[in-house]
C-alpha cells in the first residue's frame, strides 16, 4: 500500500534556528495520528510542511506516492494537495457570512465554480456539520462550537483526502469537545479521511487515534501504538 503521507529528511530552518527535523514521517491511508509535544516542538510546523505552507530547507514530501515538495521547491501547490486544515480557534474571516465563507473556499480551491454546484456543495457541507439555517450569520454571532464546526466545514470543502488538525478542541468546553470529536469520528469514517492531529492533550482525542507520536525540539522522540 502506498503511504498517504511520506516525509523523508524533512528539515525547516529559519534565521539559523532549526524548527523541525530532519524527520521521517509516514502516515498510511485511513490513519488518525496524534502528534503531541511541548510548545515550540515543531508540531504546527510539521502540519504546515505537509500542507505546503512552510518551506523546507532540506528533504522531501510525497502524497500518495507523488512528489509534493522537494527541498525548497513545491512540486504540488498547496491548493492542489486536497488537504483540509482546521486551525486552532477557527480563524474565520469576520466579514464573510457562513455561506460566503464556504463559497469563497470552494471557488479558491477549484472544488466548485459554477453557481449551482457551489450552492449544492454549501448545502451539503452545512448539513454535514449541522449548521443548516446559519447561512446568513456572521462569525461574531456564532458560539464557539458553531464557529469551530464552520471551520471544519471549510476544511472539508475541497473534498480533502488528508485532514490536518491544529489543536481544534482548545477553545471549546468539555461538552462541545465531545460533540466535535463525535462529528470528526463519523466524518473520518464516511469520507475515508487520513488525519494528522496536533494536540497538547492526547487523552481527550484517544478514541480517534490509531497511533501517537511525540515531537521534542523538532525531533520524534517516542511512538505509541
């Protein structure tokens, strides 16, 4: 089986400071890998490397066996990688309504451009995250859980094969965390997603994980089945 994600010797350096690597990291299709470690250990940098948003100083990234990044050169642009990225704290555009947020994402990713296709996909995504009826709402009017569900819908808009989660449960209370975990579990199975999930608290997400790894000072230091 071809690995869904493969990093070989991936290294990120900025201003003579090493943020990541060199690391080798392989994720098989359908895995949900939890990445833990202290602040500044390179967890978010790892996600950004996979997404093509952080430039490598050395090494390579392959997605489904296809070269995506070779050193500092992008062989596949971020928008073409079919990756959904759920950031910490939702990071929504404050001036765009719920529907406009998804419409903009669909058009930018090329997942849908025709009006009818965009409208249909927006309806599907809102139903998927239980936000039907919220189309005209602005982010400032959403609760924390609603905002994070919209951010999840935005991450799913381009029909990704890979989902990258950067502390997605951090801003939520215990009840909302549980609800979002249940939603993620159902969507991963239904959409056959492969997930890399950065978290400070692996126990709260343990039910989703197929594997755990730990980063410290940009290096993997332990792994748990």
